[in-house]
């Protein structure tokens, strides 16, 4: 697959409830891999655990339909792939960004982008993935709700100028294509190596809230599936697939 063949079709909206919801609806109707749904605004944008993703005009909101021929348990690297693509794109536009496990991209310790991966399976077969990405592109931080202002930023805020929307979208899909091709070629070590270089989670003392409880310890690495490896305060080695990660050090 050539990089410029990644986007087979782009469906653009001024406003949708959620690009992920729209992409899933299209995928269930048989829309091809490489179809992307892009919106200028979402009125019911979603993050992980069905949290609200604040999505005013000025942001970039897109979801891509993928149909890799892989078992469902091999999809766990996709949030890392998307975060890598976003971080590399931001860096291309002159800023330094880092990735916070599992799905946040940050500039100067403030969140600028998030990832939402959703999948559809039939018994033990993956039917499709929807990879959603939200980027605070050209948003005035004063628009953000009070509880988000101190932890969020945008590219325009950091650069003191707007970023060309189409240029950013083109570069982002180019990086997505590159990392998706690496995944299909099973270059998992290369993906993880690049992710580690951009991670600001490895080496940190963290508290992670999972569905089964809370884990406190130091992050040492991610494994071949993208699971976080933590040494707890009692010396146990834990592999964490999903959870909310809070940094306990500066």
C-alpha cells in the first residue's frame, strides 16, 4: 500500500454528533477501508469511557475506517500508532510534543490531542476498526470550559498563529499511512521504538485507575502489545492494558 493510497475517500461535514459514530455507521454499511470522516465541529464528541470531548470549530476531528486482517487482540497498538502520527505531525509544524499513555498528545504538559479506538467483531474475527483523532488546532483556549483551561492547549495558542487546516490534515494522514503500513508489515519493534522516544510516561511515578482498582508505581516500559509495564511500590511487575494515568512526579 502506497502512503498516498491511504485515504480512499474523505467525507466532510460542517458538524456531526461524533465522527467516530458516523464512521462506525458507515463501516456497518460496508464502507471501505481508508474512508475518513472529517468534521469542523462535533456536538457530541466522545473520548475514552464515553467522556465528552470538547469540539468547537477550529479543531480537527477525524475518524478513519480500517479493516486489517488481524485477530481482535492485535488491535492494542493502534492508539500508539495514532498518537505517534499526531505527535510527529505537530512536531513537523514546529512544536515539541510528547505522548502520555495511553492516548494523549501533549505540548508543555498540556493536552492538545486525544485518540479513541473502537472496534466491531464477529465472534473471534475483527470486522473493522474506527480510529478517532481530535486535535485542538486553531482554538482559543478561552473557549474551553473552566475545568479544561489549565490542562489543555492548542497549536495556535502555542505558535501564536493559526495552522493551515488542510496542510495539517494532509501531513497527519501521511504519517498515519506510514505507521499503518509498518503495522501491516509487522514492524512492531520499530513502532514501539519510535513511541518510546516520544513518550513522557516511561520513567514516571504514576497512579493508574483501572476497572479493577488503583495501581501506584513507576513506569518502566511498554510491552509488544502497548501495555504499560509498572513496578508497584511493593515490587510487583504489572502489565496494564487500559486505565487513567496520573503523574505523581513533576
